[in-house]
């Protein structure tokens, strides 16, 4: 699909965003292996999170979506059943990586794969620790989907992540639910802790000491009534748009403010962004609140080391903001971008080239000069939802209307994105 985006004179009004993808995935999986019913309000409307629900349905959990609620009839820790065919994770790396931890403990063989993009994403980071726990996993070329998981009785391990990854950490912790004893994961840097919070909410015994997380196996998980806060990663696109477009003032309601995710707000504040957080509240172990953002003369910044890991998903739109900033943006230690839905360093650079923007690309990052002029162009999502949304935002400050090819990619995480963007951009 092709989407036309015209330059905006202001970003204004108020929006409420779909539920956080990361939290939605975890609630959906844990609800299926809990005892009793779970009701989830504001579950993510994105295709990725629907893939998780479909996988859990195929594994025997009752899944019903009605009146804005996702209702899941949990089967208990040992109640999942062998699916009739291969599980389809679609485009969702979160689904295949985290769910594999649960599948590794089942008494049956499971095959799980996804679309063409997912089939190019490496899975050895989860295969290695799961093999240490006793699972047998086969993969194309020993690292790519589809995976064949021959589950069985698992034993606990103490595992140090070679690379910071919330998905790999979550995979090991979910597998640890089925192991007799304590499974411990050590992180090189702190990553988002939605899994730890969700496990506690459903009744698991989780201990956190610094960057070490321990889960005790064989808990009794119990269904809950939960509400997913708005996705801060989705909010990033609207924050950037309001910061760049003149005369802007935008309120984003019910945004997730988990401390392991608010590195984005901290970084934007350091750049000089005018952002206020209002009415903070807690539910289900997660914090949420309203965010007010106004047009600001942002300076620029540097992303490296732990901060790069914390903001890896927001880098495409931060690159756009960097080009409009006073001093530009430098990104280092971001080799992970090369193995996302696309090689995001390459796809950012290509769309920059089309808009007449300068960027110096490196193996693990890039440097973007500030104070650049954005030119109207024919842009491409390359099938990547974050690239689609980042360059829709870039088009708002171009010197004429732009066309975005492959705009349907945004449906993966935010089906309502373009309707919402056009509304707040007038």
C-alpha cells in the first residue's frame, strides 16, 4: 500500500495508544499457562500480539476477544496440548523467542515458524540456553526458523546473557517455570523487566538482585484481571513529531512508564525536549501516566553502550529527530539493528538518501548531522513497521508531499497509526 503524507503545521490534541506490545505478549502467554480465567483490557491491536494469541489458542488455551477485552481460559502449567500443525509466529520475534521457553518443557514436539522476514532472524541465542536446560531444538542452518522443539523435562541453570536481550532473558525465565529448583539469569546491562513483573502478578516467585533474576520452578499461576498501558515505543513516533513540527502541543494518555523503558523520555529531556509527565498511577505492577509534549529546539545526542540497548527499537525515529536537531545524533554499539525485521541501519540510510539527508554509516551504528532540510520523496518501509512509522514522521517536515510504499507494515504493531497521525497532524 502507498500512503501520502503532507507536511504538517502542528501536531496537536490528545491520543490514547494501543496497549504495549511487550506487556501484551507476556500477559497472553502467562494467562494460557495459568489456572482459571484472565481478562486483559487494552491488549495490543498489532498483528504481532495477535500471533501470540493464535499460538496459545493452537496450544489449547481458550481465547475470546469481545467488548474490548481479551479473555483467556488458562490451562495450567501442564495443560497445553500438541498443536495440529506448525505454530505461526508471523513477523513476531517476541512470540517465537519467548514462547520457545514454554514449548521446551512440553511433552510433545512443536514446530514454530513465521513469515519470510522472521525466517531470516537468528534464534541461536535462545537455542543455546534451552539446550543447556535439556531441550532438543532443530533449526534451519542450525540457527534460523522454523524451529522443531522436542520438549521434555527441564533442569534449572544459571545463565549469563552474552548480549543484553529482554527476549532471551524472558525465554529462559519462562522455561525456568517448568524446572524443579531455581533458574537464574545474569544480564550484562539491565533490560526491560516486564517478564519479571508479569510473573509476580500471576503468582510466580521471582527474585531480583541487581542484574540477576531468579525464578523458582513449578509455581501455581493464577488468572488475573489486567490492563495493558499504552505502548511507549509507539508513543516515540508522536513525541518526535511534536518535537519537530512548529506550534505543536500533544497529550498522550495512559502511556506505560516502566522505569526500564523510560530511557526514551530521559534521553529526549537531555536533548532539550519539553516533556511533562502527568497523573502517574500503578496497575498490575506496571506504571502508567499521561505525557504532554511541545515543540522544542532539541540539541542532539549520543547513544552508546547500555543506552543503545535500552533504546534499540526507538533508534529509527531518533535518527529522524537527530537530523532535525541542532547538533545531530551519533549511534554506537547498535549492531543488533542489522538483524531486526530489516537491516535497520541500511534501511534508515536508504530513506535518508531519498530525502536528501546526510548520514555516515558504520558497522554498528551511524552519525547524522543536525540542522538538515528534509525533501519530499518516495520512501519505502521495506516491510518494517518501525521504518514505516519513522519515515511517516520524517515526511511531516518535508518541503512537499511524500509517498510511503509498504505503509501496511505498520499493522504489525500499530494498525491505527496512520489514522492517528493524520488526525493529530490536521
